[in-house]
C-alpha cells in the first residue's frame, strides 16, 4: 500500500544520483489529478484508508507524547507535498520540519502550509514550520536545520523508508536522520510495505510479478532477496512507478538500536484496522473519510468535500 496523496510537481529537482534521482524526478513530475478526478479513481478508497490509518497513528502518538510535554516538535521525513500537514494542525503541534528529496514537492508543501496559516482563525496558534530539500539517505538533516540543536518529539516517515533500503549506508543515514535528534522518550513512527507479504506473494507464483488491474509489483529477481538493494518496481494505476526496496524488518529493528531506539509496536495494516475500528471515534472518522468501499455508512451520497483532502478543511469550518 502506498501514499495517500500523489505529488503534483512539474519541474526537475537538483541533481541527484542513482535511484534517488529517479525517485525525485518521479515525484517532481507527477501531475495533480485533483479531488474530483481522484474520487473517481479505483484507488480512491485505498488512499482514504491509508490516510485514515495515518491520522489515527499520528493522533495516538501525539496524545502519548503530550502526556509528558506540552509543546511538540515533529520531523516529517519524506513529507511529499504535505499530505499530513492538516494532521499536524489537528494534533496541535508547535513546530514542524518537513524534508523531502523532491524539491518541487517541498515547495508545494510550503505553499500549502502558508495557505493554511493565512486561512486559519486569527486566534488559532498554527505551528511554525521549516522546509528542507534533501536526499535524506545521503545528507544529514542536522547540517540543514536552521537550529542544528533542534530536538523532536516525533519523527514521522510515511510511505518513505523503503526507498532507503538500497544500500546499508543509505538505510543507516535515513535512520540517523530520523532518530538522532529525537528527545529521550521520542517516537519514530512510519508506514512501509510489508516485505514478508511481498515475498510470499511473488514466491507463490510462477512469475516474478504479481498484482491486478490496479497495481503490480515486479521483482527484478526471484528467489534471492538480499538484505539491501532488493529492488522491486511498484506500479499503481500509473501513479507510482519507481524502484522500491524490501525492508527486512528484523534487520531494521536491529539497526535502530544503534540510535537507542526500541521497538514499541509493529503491525500490519489489517491488524491496525481491526484494533482501532472498535473505537467509535476512529470508526466515525473512517466513515467521514470514506475509507472503506463497503463500510456500512449513510454517507454514500456525500459530496466530494467530505473526501480525504477536504476532511481536515471541513473540520475547521
Ligand atoms: N509522506 C508523504 C505522505 O504520506 O503523503 C509522501 C509519501 S510518497 C509515497 C514518498 C515520498 O518519499 C515522496 O515525496 C518522495 O519524494 C520521498 N522520498 C523518497 N526518497 C527520499 C529520500 N531519499 N529522501 C527524502 N525523501 C524521499
């Protein structure tokens, strides 16, 4: 499963090398489809579901860290064009740093943020924000932060970390960026494809590729899954088609110990869903976000303004 919001940029980013260049160019050149077109897309519900899951995850983590601190700082690692900005607003954080390899996405994210501030109620204290374009698998974010001593309560890396598993050095630097400026007691949260599931699916088939009319996953090589650089190509209705790499979770967990991190929880999307849908608030949010096609809802005839992009906008009205 992948992003909840496609990137919508149109100009090339600064020079990148290797797959990073492909990734940046890809996200920099994706067209904005807009909500109307998107709502007709067959991946509409999946995007909404991903967005629901991120909302719940982010909300829970912010509630947890807020028990010990009032002013929260967050690093959005691989922020894209700012698909989670409104979640940070809803979570009442104080400070946000957004970083991404795709320069145009970062610009777009900043424009969205400024628009959000402009439109916000004069009494609302919207978080301050900083925007950084960087290949976070190759460049140290501390070198780019306005305040290199800045510390974070939460690092959020949504649908991004798998791009770093090209080499051990890249995966390690991404992890360093995610964790080195976390305060003691801070959290690194993220979503990434399930390597076990991907391998299980491809191994049960004769081909090196699987999928359906909506998506496909194609491994370069079957039967051999190196710990780093295990590349597969992911295609989702032509929306995402860039090389990705398997993240072998036990290795990731081990690597994170170097940065004094300990695993708090790891769940598949279906486990997360099963656990959280029992909560009435999360259930209502899911209905409002139209995150399940067959979800028992009386919202079927609602306008597109109830969809994911506008969900948070609707909340502010
Ligand atoms: N986190 C956003 C969200 O959930 O809406 C965007 C997710 S999108 C699937 C993946 C993002 O990862 C893209 O914006 C891409 O540019 C970014 N990315 C990929 N490789 C990166 C790298 N090496 N450094 C920083 N960002 C990277």
